[in-house]
C-alpha cells in the first residue's frame, strides 16, 4: 500500500494535480492504519487511474467496523477530494477528445451514470419543449425545471427529473413557475429551439430572466437554476451547473471558480470553451443511437462528473417505483407489493365518488343530506361504501 500511495511521485503531474495529491496524502495519513489492511490489486500508471483505484480502496476496501469515530470525517473528506480530482482530470481530458472517443466514454459510463434514464428524461423534455411553460401542467413544469415530487408517478415519469441538476432549493424560481411562468417563457423565447445560439441571444435571455426575478420581493436571479432551464431548452448547446460541480469544472478547464451570479462568465468561459472542443464541432452522425447522444452532447457533459457506483440506484424514480404498498389479496388479507404508487384521493375525485353513490335511487333521504360529511370522510381515505355503512349504523 505504501508503494501504491507514493507512486504518483513518479508521474508527470500538473501543478493542480500536485496540489491535489498533497492534500490526498494528508488525509491518507490520518487513516493509514485502516488503509494498510487493504490489499492492493491494481497499480495504475496515470493519476486519473490512481485516483479511481484509491477511491475504491477507501470506499469499499476499508473495514468500517474497525474505523475509529474520529477518523470518519477525514475518510469522508478524502473521498470528496478524490471525487473532485477524478472529475477535474476527466474534464481536462475532454478538451482534446474527438467525438468517437466521447461517444465511447458515454457508453462505457452508461450503467454507472444511468444514461438510459437520462435519455428518457431528455426525450420527454423534447416532447414538451415546444409548449410554453404557462401551458404545461404543474408536473410538466417541474420536470422541465428539475424538481421531483411524489406526484411524478413512475408509470408516466420513468426517470428522475432531477438528473443533471436539481432546482429543489431555488424557491424564487419555483414561485415564478407557479404564479408567473409567462415571464420565464419570455426569457426562454430568446433562445431559438434549433440552429445557432449566439451570445446576443444568451444576453437577451439573461436580461429577461433577471427582470423576472425583479418582480419578486428580495429575490435574486441565480445562475445555476437558469442553466437547468437553458439546458432543457437546448441540450446541444448548454450544460447544467450546480454548486457541487462548479469547482471541479473550473479547475478542469483552468478557470477561476465561477460565482453563482456569473452569468457572463458562464457563456464566455464555459459554453464557448465547450463549443471549441473537437467533440462539439464534429459532424452530425447518421446512426440513430449515436445521433441521440450527439443531439444532447453538451448536457451529457455531465457524465464527466464522478458518481459512485450506486448512483443509478438512488434515482427518485426508482424510489417511488419501489415503495412498498399495502394491497388486499384475494382472501381479504393484506400484502405488500412494489411498483405501485398510492394515489392520494383529491377533493375532486372524492366528490365524484360520493355523488355517484348518492345518485342511486334507493338511498335513504338522511344519507342524501350527509353529502358534505361523506366527502370529508372519503377525502381522509375511507371508501364511500365504508362511509355509508358507518352512517347507517349511526342513523339507522
């Protein structure tokens, strides 16, 4: 293990990588006794491979039962530093990557990065993109903006809408989405749905986007949430930024870290930099499967950001799909099953159920007068039949 830990000293590291390596060694020292018990099975000769290998040794090789409580924090810090170093190196490599290599990278990362689920999200967004936000349902708007709710039923939304970047914490954005989505429509209309997107188009979007937030009390327009809207509008032009991505991205591109309000630098330093890379300027492929990746190639730059191997299993879509639900079996008992989302009865459906029952001609008059009480009980989860039986027992 000692030989493995010191092996980067013989590698040709950049100044950034040297600084990262020094930080890594500091944290390795704190958990060295636990790490020495891990068997080294592979010795990569490059820094990216070394970081990936060390991550696996730390994340999956260390016996956590033998780890002192005081070492838990250094271990987590080490994992975070390795994740950042891996992302930084992969982003740096992207600058010289031609399209065929990038396509292969996407496919190699498919399982780990939930590529199929990401493409289902992008295909869904493509199907509603032509619509105005103001004309979309609440759930469609949230899918576009990146906020997953339990109401996103897996049967229809077979993807995690927060893939690429969540806007769950962007309260001001969601206030606009709920009350004045037309203001965001006006901003997005500055970005053409096809063809070239110019810096002038982007600046027009920024002007209108920030003006929309000025209509709210003490709200500021944030860059990160805006990039989610932009990337869903044009996934072949824009990528999604989040607070957790920006540091490693900027280091990988050799930039000073962007601030959450650096709208101008997002275009000049990030988007224009990506558009200069060989994979972006490649010719449109003829193969249908490859074309799907190519049409989303900028938003799929997200796959350069490190994720753990259980990333795909943490999908909000899968969590909802696999919620155990109690259902009645043929014998009248109850059993748990998955893949079914319990639908919360809405006020409208409760009214419909009760009115349908009250339409039966043989119901006593006293039940007809209890309509409001029956609706209230049905809204709480009781069946209409159970409510009728209860009222019959009370009022005879």
